[in-house]
C-alpha cells in the first residue's frame, strides 16, 4: 500500500476513533435508561474502532498481512516472558516502596481471594485485548511505522489517539467511585493523569510489538495490566494514603510511570540492537 493511502486511512481511523465516544455519549443522553459502563453508548465507543479497522483492511486498500496475527513464539519466547513480567515487577516495587514508607496499607489484602480472581480476570482480559490490540498496535501502530516517521512521533501519535479515545470513558462512562479508588482527584485531572500514563505505556507496548512483530505478547502485557493492578487497587486489596497516591499508585503513580518509561526505553534499545545484528 502506498504512503498516500496509508495516510488517508490513518486520518479516517483517527477521526472516527476520536469522535465515536462523544457520539456514544450523545446516544446515551437521548435514550432512556442508558448510563455508565453498561450503556449502548459505551458499547458503540468500544466496538467501532475495531469495525473501522476491519473495513479499512477489507475494503480500504489495507492488507491483513501486517496485522501481527502470527504468534512468532519460536524466536521471541524471552519477549513473551518480559511482557508477562513487566507489570508484576513494577507493581512489586511500588508496593515495597509503599510498605517501607508506610504509605500503603495491606491490612485488607487476602492473597487467596486476590490471586484466584486475578487468574480469572487475566483469562477474560486476554480475550478482550485480542480486539483492543488488533486496533491500537495491530493497526494504528503498524501503519505509523509504515510511514517511516521517527520513533518519538510514533509514540506520541499512537499514545495520544489511544489516550484521547478514552476521554469520554473517563468523563462520562466511568463511575466516580472507581476514579476515587485510583486517585483522589476530579474527573478532569484523572483524565489527564490517565492519558499521560498511556503515553508512557505506549512506548512499552510499541516496542514489544516491534520486537516480536506480533500482537500476542502485547495482548498478554495488556491483560496482565488489566488483571493485576486494576483488581489490586479498585477492588480495595490495598489502600494508599490519599496524599501519596500520586507517587506510588500502581495504576498511574509517578514512580511506577517513571519505571515503565525506563523499561520502554530499554526495550527500544534491545530492538535497535536486534535490528543491527540482523543487517
């Protein structure tokens, strides 16, 4: 596919992705009994990007060959392992800091209950993230790579579109209780913090995808994030001092986010070395 068509399709995808959530909000406001995460508007927001990708790949001149659907496990087993371990490692560091400083309360932590639910959530989120990563890494990221733009631009464009797609979710669909469980701030500040976190996570997600040329390790990476840290914080297994959550919250604290950025930079270095060795 030539550069002009790739750019055209990316613009189409980006415009729809950035607007569909607001269309979903409008739908909910004009229909009875549509509210929160079970609404028709949220379903429209969730499903539409994948439908757009399927249409562009089937009828818009995009090929399915670069979708990263092959697992490519044979030469990438270590990157699969890394993908599974990133969030547990950084979360463990955040919890250790919280324990040493007294900022995190573990009195409500029930190991058996936590890990039983985590396993189930992980399996469910693998299925969910097949669809999500087919969009954000398997389409948006790979098409940006085809444009031969710089890595920083890829991170910023992919991260911003991914993050801004979430804005209607944070401002309208997500309940206030969940937001307060993560950070004691209003919806607008929470939205900014979440987008900044996703910009940083985009570096890791992009590099795992580029190292393996597959969406499957990224699916595992994303599923582990959803199951591990959201369950830990939102379901109340730990309690963080409200004044310190901005520093050590496993979801969007400054210390974990800085560690994710360092890991992303390290992954990029490994990809550059791998590319050099293949020349």
